[in-house]
């Protein structure tokens, strides 16, 4: 997982996309943040840059993005217990064998809500995955 990779936002509501994008940029992470309101443009970006993506955040009202080699989320933290992030995926690709990376990026969906609340929720998602070690390190007690 490239934690310094690009954070990609897809929201087909251009005004919402702009507000959320600016809110994410204000977080101060060193990640590049790219915002789209077109699913086909995101699909093309992912096809060309998949291994360099950290998070793909998508509104549930946006047309779906075909992401190859995905599987259902395998880890959920209780801090995500909100209606605004109904589910996430850890994305695995065939390229992971070549790069040695276990996961390439996280794809999460959010429901439209008050924009300030969505920004707050997505901030929590970014912060969680920035700090997260996956797979979890297991401490052995002797």
C-alpha cells in the first residue's frame, strides 16, 4: 500500500466534489489529491496509475468504477461505524506479485450527506489508513 500515493475522489456532483476536494486538501497530507466528477476519467486514471493510488473515495451516487482484481473488504475498524462510509475494499492486483506490495489501495464509498460531515468522515478514513498496518502486526508474548 502506497501511503504517500494519490488520494482520488469521485463525486458526480461537481459542487460537492469541489467542496470535499478542498476539505481533503486542507488536511495537509503530502498526498496528491485528484478530484473527478466523471467515472470514465477515474477508470482511465486507475488503469494508468493503479499502483500509485493510496485511496479511491467514491460517492454512492456516482456511476461505478470498474476496478480490476478487487475483493470485498477484509477489515473494518469500529471508527468507520457511520452511515457515511457504508463499505470499503482493499484492492489487490496481479501487479502486487511484481512489486511485493500486499495491497495496492483502498476503495471506499460514501453516502451523500452534509458536506462538512462527509469531509469529517473522509478525514477519519484518510487518517485511519495512514496509521494502519496491514496485515496487523501480531505481537508474540513469551
